[in-house]
């Protein structure tokens, strides 16, 4: 079973094991977000889990118009749900508009572990719900 399917199965198991009184509601647009320590125009916060711990994690990230998250890869598969705006995602170690896919609101990018990719917000802010399985790490291209 591919990891994104494992994540969906894990989410379904977690949901069925919970009692209604244990359900926590979070509104993405109302969450407190922190500036990314390296890249201007990118803010985010964890919704659940931790990047450094085993298990499911989910992050709420916003890329302000014009922000670039430079070429990088992860050790885990990622599912990025574009909640608002339009995300431009390219693959490879260099930013190349000819090598980008357009992900409008409502679309999902499934990025396999080890795939070098980058993301850009053009024409407005972009909110992304990113889901993966920890522990994880990010390696940036040189």
C-alpha cells in the first residue's frame, strides 16, 4: 500500500476510534501561525502530530503572494491539499516555470519521498494543508 493510502487509512482508523466528545475542531484561517525561520512570506503551524515523532502529522501553511519555498525533498511521502489560492509546484533542483504544475484551490499534490520540488505563490496568497508521516526531515538543494 502506498504511503498516501496508508495515511488515509490511518486517519479513518483514528476517526472511528474516537468518541464524539473527543473531536477537536480547528479553523485553518483562525489558527495562530509562525513565520518560517528561513523564508520570507511563509507562515505555518502544526495542526496535529509532530515532524520529529512517529505518526501522522498535519500542518497549516500559508505562502504569501510571491513567496517561494525553494527546491527541497522530504524523507516521507507528502499530501498537500490546496485550500485557498493557486500553488505552482515544480520538480527538480532549479526553479523553472516551464517545469511547473498548477494546483488551484481544491486540488491535491501527492509528492513521493525523495522527490526534489519547490512551491511558489503567484497571483495571491496560498493556504496549504500538508499531511505526512513522521519522523520527517527536509533537505534543501544547493
